């Protein structure tokens, strides 16, 4: 068999494999955090667009829940286009989202009333294809629903973020159940950055990447999103030790 024939056969096989694998077999576009300590642990060097991700607060209180919301807003702020944000309760504070870089004129708010409706709107928003990001606040995320959301995101190239919020302690355990999400994040509030003078320093978060498909888990101590949606390494960790106290991996690792 000639070299020309060999190349033709190989090309045909590659096309056949691509048709079988679909979007999952293609190179994904990513949204880098701009912090090498995070990006190098994510496949492709950033947060995958055209994929479903999960974010939750590290505790059961409103403070960690708010931090998770602002972390999500920072990601959405760095995408292009309108952002659909689906809620079941009208307690989203737009000025806080603006401080995390997500301006109110970019956000389309949808009050679904119940989680079943929210999941339907979430999927439809991802299938639309004309949005920068779709965020949905949900307590539970069944595997079947997460698969549909992941496929919808892959088909349109839009990033989807399931912001996990709970009204009851019993609902929090659902966050540990398997889903089709590409990454799973947990955000907790830490003491703010110390100042040389009396006052309140920049907020700090413990951001945990607790699941990453084809990647590794890690913990990061970071300063909260600025008005462009970017996170930052705290100054005292930029040149600090590679391992945080108690064995926790810091962002400088």
C-alpha cells in the first residue's frame, strides 16, 4: 500500500473517531483564571467553556454562600455577552455582583420559582448559544439533569455554572453526590488581608477545587474577585511556603 493510500486511510479513521466522540473529543476553549497556580491544574490551562461546573459555599452559612456567588460572578464577568442568572429566591444583590466585575446591564435575571423550572431554564439557556454564561442556583443536581446540562453546554460552547445553595442541612449532603460536571468548587471566607493601618483589608477566600475531570484537586488561598472578575494571590503568599498550615496546599504551591 502506498504512502498516499496510508494517509487517506488514517485521515478517514480520524474523521470517524471524531464523529463518534463528538464535542468531547475536540480541543476545548478555556477561560484562564490568570493565576498559574490554578490554571496549571486545569486541563487546557483554564476553566473549560462549553461545560458544566459546580460551585458551593464551604459552610452552611450565608457568608460562605455569598462568597460562592461572588466567585461565580467573577467567572461570568470574564466571559463575553449576556449572562443568564436563574434564581428561586429574590435575594441576589446586584451591586455586589458589580464589585466582582459582573455589571448589571449584562445580567438577565430569571426567577423560576422552583428548582424543576430552574433546571429547565438552565438547560434552555445553555442550548441558546448566544449567552456568555448561564448560572442557576439549585440545591439538588441529579445525575440525569447534570448530563443534560453538560451536553447542552458542549453543544453551544456556553459555560454553565450550577451554584449550589441550600435552605436545609439535609440538602447539603447532595453536593457530594456524583454529577456530570467538569469541575466542582467550594469557597469559604478567610480573615481579610492584613493592613498596616486600622481598617478592613481585601477579602480572602479558601477556594477548593474538589473535583476536576482529567485534572487534580487542590486548595488555594486567594484574594476575592476585583472589579474585573479576577482573583489575586495574597501578597504574603506570593513568595510564601509551598504548603499552608496543617498540610493544606496553598496557591503558592
